[in-house]
């Protein structure tokens, strides 16, 4: 688990979520642009020049697209869908995101030590992780550059309930492990907000 995932809330009733479920090209473009900045849904944050480079890359490297124009149209559709999701959703959707840089395994291990086994069993199967996904839009296909994991609204609520009585500062050393406290608090806040709004969470 020593990797660096993004966790981004997304409304399941949005057209963006629905289209990502059925449109492999749309998912491919979002997946490629996703890790570019602090807010994965802010597709224009790096500027037009960087977007042009991304379009060129996908047109040349992804087998899903037959032309550069097809990538451009998919990107335009994606930007529109993200804008609509942000307008229609509860304010702050774009900011409901957490980036965890190579600390997730430490957080998971400590939670398993401190949270009652019966509580963890509600969301964690043997060998599984509390912050893992329970579905994905589509299986990996060569040329598509991977795909998103999804934490369903039901799992979001379950994990949020487990974390509700967990005080991050009580399970990590306040001085030596302050970075772990901050990361767990960020996850706890994200899951709580997403649970209150009935949102799923995308994971890359």
C-alpha cells in the first residue's frame, strides 16, 4: 500500500458519473488527466499548453481513439460534464479530494490495531483494506491506460461510521507522526462529507 492515491468524491446521480460508467474514452481521458494537480476535477488548472500535450499523447498512444479530433471532442465533453456536476452538486465538489502520499499502509495497519475487530469486519474482508474500492467502471484494457476504482456510497457510509469515533491524534504519536494524523483526518473528513451527501468516491 506504499503508493500515492487520490480520493475524489463524485455524485452518483450526476451525468458525469453515468457517462463514466459507459464511455471508456471519457474515462480514459479523465484517468490520464487525473493526477496532474491538487484538484483532479480541475482539468484546466495546468493551462491550455499542457492540455494540448495531453491531447497529443492520447491521440498517439491510446488505441481507443482514431484521431486527435476524437480526443479533443472527448475532452470537451468531459469538461462540460465536470462543470455540470460541480454546478449541480453540493458546493465544494471539486475540493472534496484527498491525496495520500505513501502513508496509507501505515494508516491501515494502525487502524486494524486500534479499532474493534467486529467494527472493521463490517467493511473489511480478511486480507482487505478499509480504504479499498468495491467496484470499477470497466476492467483494464490495453491502450486505455488503466481505470478508476470506485468506493460505492454504501461503502462510503460504512467506512465513515467506523471512523466516526476514531480520533486520529489518539492512535498516532502527536509529534513523530503528525503527518499520519493529518492524512487520516483528511480521509475521515472526506468520507464523512461524501457519506452525508450520498456520494461515491473515485480512486486512482
